[in-house]
C-alpha cells in the first residue's frame, strides 16, 4: 500500500478517535450535568416525600428579671434551633426550598407581662417596638437559616400565658412549622419547650435588714442590693459613673463582663459569673438547693434531665463543681463541663465543639436534636419536654428509633455504636 494511503488512513482513524473521545467527553459532561440536575432536584422539597423537623431550645433554661425598674441581670431572651430532615436512605438535612416558622399559641404578647419595654432605652440604649427583643425577633415569625440549621435568637418570651399574668409557667411551648417555599404547603411540625423563668431568689438573703444587708432597709429587694453594692464598692467605680442608686436602672453587665450577653464589661472589674459566685462562696451551700437560691429555682426546678433523676441523681455540683470552682472558670458560658469527660461519656463519643449545645455528630445532626437541651436531656422530668419525642417515635426518651429519619432500618450500627438490635424494640408484636 502506498505510503500516502497509509498516512491518509491514519489521519481518518485519528479523526474518528478524536470524534469518539469528544463524544465521550460530551456524554460525560451531559451525565455530570444530569447528575447535578438530579441532585438539585433531589434537594428540592417534594410533598410526596416525608420530612421531619427536630427542634429544641439552645439552653435548658433562660432567665430574666421580673422587674426592670432598678436593675437587670438578664433581659427576656430565648432561642430556638431547628433542623429539617428528609426521610431517606440516607436521610438528608434540608436547608433550601423551605421556610421554618415559629409561634406560641398561648403566649402571643409580652408587654404587660413584663416592664422591660419601659426601661429598654436606659438599660440597652435601644427603643424597641412592643413585643420585640434585642435582636429584632418577636414572638412569631420565620426562623433564620444559619448554615445547617434554622434559628430564632432573642425571642422576648415571658413565663406567663395570655390571660394569666400571675401564675408562672416556665415550660412554654413553641410550635415550629416547616413549609415548602413558594407554595406554603406544610411539610412538618413540632412542639418544643422554650423554658423561661424569673425565679431568682435574691429575697432569701436581701430582704430588709436580711443577712445580705443587715443595716439596709429600702423596702425593695433590688434597691437593698444596689445600696449594699454602693457601700462596698463606691470608691472602686469607674470615674464619673456615680452611685448605682442614683442612676437606676442598672445593667449588671455594664461593668461586669457577661458572655451570655456578649458584653465586655469594664477592664479590671471581674466578670459577672466570677463576681456572683465568688461573693456567695461559703455563704450559699454547695448543694442543689443552694444553686436554686439564685438559679430557677425550687418551683421551676430547671435541672430536670434524665441524669438528675433516679438512679443517677446527679446535681449541679457533680458537673459544674463547687461555688469556688465556678467562680474561677476562665471563660464562663463558653467553657463548660463536657459530656465526653473521661469520667462520664468519654468512651462513647467525642464532642466536636467545646460546648454540648453547639456539637453535632450522626449525619450532621446536632446532639440537642436527639438528646434535647442542656439540663433537659431526655427523658426529662417535665411532660412538656416529652411531646416532640412522643410525636416522632412514640416514646419520650432520647430519639433512637432509626426509621424516624431512615426510610428503612439501616444494617449498620448507629451513632455512639448504637446496636442494630434496637430495631426489635420497635417491631410490631406480631412480627417478633
């Protein structure tokens, strides 16, 4: 065969190979695009599929002052978190194509239940609309997408139901509803406790001429406190600040740094946690009832989680240590006892964040989504904490029924090496 013919055949073969390769590239590109389109479609909520919402309060209890005319330790400020999960194999955390809203069916207003809005300018230099909190959040509305979850931060919730401003109910119920964006079609909902209390018993010691202020009797607990503070610290106040009694209302975090409020305080003055716990060390006993002298409280009983109940019977001191220990924490609120402490659950799992309430593990679900809030870990003492778990799995303990999130029972162990044998707990009796 002539060399020219061979070379021509090579050229033709090269063109054919090139076209084949180009076709494969285009096919691969098309497959890739189709895959991306399918994935995008897969992440778009489909009402024919099943969705659940895991919702919780970020803390086991939020506190606020009952009266703000003289001083404020904390404002009304509650926070809800939620994660939306599409039931599938594997389940998927969904953040797009949906809206998540919250409301309180029996607690629709706060003005009149609290005088916070009378003193908001003096305390926080912010003239807030009625029933709106420091972050601009009200008592209902859409939750904000925050990465892999939705949240409503700074809800100005009180402990009083509508129509009863006298009887406190610290375990308020929020309803969280997930809707398809655009159509407003409901996909999932949950009822979740938003705990809130004013039960801080300064009155145990600071009544007129009480053991906390033997020579002081103003007729008002808060004014007794401020007068005592003036007596002991007037020479230490920042220049030009004046006596506390002469410039009420006083925000404690104005001078004493508070991580809870993200306020830096005044340099050289101890943070609020240190000041309070150090001052009351050896004056208040290192017992649960001692803690309930300031933290809510013998009526509220904010420590209500499974570990505080029989047979465990743990209390504040078991985890947090004594008043002296708490007073000397380097970074209160941001550096707290860990669940993966070697003496506790260290062998079972590891927190991926310093705080339990910020940690997540199985499938990107937050620990509090399955176990519930700090100090309210399931199964809580309070029936209101059970509602969401009962609705999801028919029992009010930790969420551990796999098919709440998985379309079918998984063949591998679950989080913390949870045994697959748990499946037998949920099989119908006729199949056992």
